[in-house]
C-alpha cells in the first residue's frame, strides 16, 4: 500500500500528494491519535501479514514521518488509550495469539517495546478475537477494553483497575 494525503485549500481546490514510503502487508486496523508532543493528529495501523505496527507522525504540512515496528503474533486490531496518565497516547494491540499488548508512547513519538501484555484466552483459534475498542463500560471514569470473541460468540470486556505503577 502507498499512502497519500488530500489537502483542501480555499474554494473547491484540493491537492493530492502520494508518498514514497510504503505500508507493508495488508493493513487491518487504523486509528488516529496524538503520539508525540505536538498538536498534530497522527495515525497508527497494524498489519497481521507483516507483523507490523506503522506509526505515521504528522509533520503539519500534509507529510508524515513513518516508524515501522516489527511486533509478533499477528496484530489484528489497535486502539488508542492512555495507560500511564501522561499527555501522550499509548496503544493497545490485539494479537491473534489471544494477547493484548501495551505500547507506551513517548514525547518523541517512539513507542516503547511491549512490556505489558495480557493473556485473554485459552484454546482459541488464531481467528477468534476481533475488533478491539475502548469504552467506559462500568462508568468509573476509566477506559476499559472491549473485543469480540467470534468462536464463543461473545463480547469480552477487560475492566481497568487502579494501578500505582509507573512504566
């Protein structure tokens, strides 16, 4: 895949730019967030075929700086969440091996390696978990993780808990 940006100008004019950087594999999940210490919206996406996490940091001029992370276990879905209560968005990534990995963002837009992961299933097929999302299910003011277990035909919820640890 090649990514492009469409910039709308005054009136009905627009400009389409295509970038030489490529997205490897077939992207399956894409999100917007603030992944560094600027005021521009950035993009993150995962590609299970290439085991890739692609982070596109907006430069503010319609161009992006791309970081590619090789992550294991076929990532299938990505969401933006703030796990460590700083001003930088973090990522939760659902993997096909029944785990959710946590990647903490930094002010430079570089994500730390996965230091925290949650085993969320047993005896599941590689295709059983889908569509990770964030919601405050129990109305405690904290984001919870929600995903689909297609084999068990259920919606699973991971409720956030108080944690005094600093990552």
